[in-house]
């Protein structure tokens, strides 16, 4: 079975659209269509519902997609192990991290790691922690920074970050002089929030659902600087980590009462044999004093 066609098929299944999938893969749409047709001929099954708008994959396509993800993960694992055997100073790390953590916590540590290991490549994947956990389980990532308070039995964890979640608002906001704020007070304000799937959004969404509170969400964005700009201009208030606002004179942070903690751990799949490159990265993170500052 042609592995390249399987890769294209899995990309198509994940994205759900031929045009967007071809764009992400980096080939023309007709080439992707031909590749999928050849895969169908190869397996002797209809994999794509071309007349059905609500379901791209047939039942047979769903089965193949699930198995293909596992197979491609195993192939990638073999490639990584062979790469390690060739040269212990080289390798590739598929590392998942959220946009906020990648922007504010990892520039320094990634730069220093690359200086120590210039031949090791890092493929950075930006997603919410829920999506990153799923990618770890599917074998699409080697390591990821995800929530450590909801452990999955298929993963191993080592805690890296324990921060306090605060309410971020403009320094001129009417609540800016308060010492603490409750989630009830927070949820009554116009809000600028992350998209669903991010912890800093989930804590608010879970409260609103539990207490049947209708949120006044003025903007949803994972772009940190855009979010801060909107908050400075009093479009709404947001949830964030306290150190992100430390040097911003136009914004202030108010602690939640009761306190809300944000715990993130470096995680990897138990059944996944980590490459020497990934082990070197883990060792560096664990041994560096305050690695994420």
C-alpha cells in the first residue's frame, strides 16, 4: 500500500475538504483527487462520499482512516529510531504547545536548546491542550505541553508549569481597583476569550453552564496581542496568566476568589518509544532552572 497516498487520505479526512487539504499538503487539488482515486482502486473500496455533503468518508473510509493513522504513526516511529541510530546528535521532535505558551514561555528555552543541539529539528504544533492530547494519543506528536490535572492512563507526565489564572482588564476598568474577583462577577462583564478547547476558556464556560449564565462574549481569539489590545480598549475583560501582564502598564490583573490554578505538564504516550532527540529535550527542560521564564 502506498504510504504517501495514505498520508494524503488522512490529511483529507482530518480537514474534510479537498481544496483546503491540497493547500495544506502543498499539491494541486486535481493531484490530490487522483491520489485518492488510486488509493480506492488499490484497496478495492469506495472511501469518499462524493455525493454526500454531510459525511466526507464512507464507513469503509472511516475504518481505513483510523487504521492508517496508527500505521503512519508506527512508520514515523521507525524512521525516528533509525535516524537516532545514524547520528545521536540529530533528530526531529514533534512538539505541541498552545499559542500563548509558545509565545510567552518558550522563545528563550527553544533558542537555548537549539544552540546546544543545532542539528535537532523541532516541528512546533500550535493547538489547544485538548487537541494536543488527542494528537499525542494518535501518535502525531512526540511531546506536548498539556493539562496535568486530568491525566490520561495512556500518557506519562512531568509537571512543568503551575500558574495562577487571573482576570485581565484595562487599568481604567471599574473593577481594576478590586483585590479579588469571583467568577460570578467576571461572567457578568463583556468578555474577550480564547476559543473553546483552551483551559482559560473552559474554566469560564464550565461555570456559565453550571450556573446557567449567558455570557456576553464580544470577541473570541487565540491571538494574544490582539486579545490584549481589545482588553486595553475596554472591549471586554479576559482570563490570562498573571506574568503575561507584568510589564503592561495599561492593563492590570485581579486574582480570582477562590483561586484558579493552571497546571501544565510535558506529556508523551506510554507506548511511544521516544527518540534520543526528544529525550534530550525533556532532560533540558527538566534540568534548566526556571526553564519557562
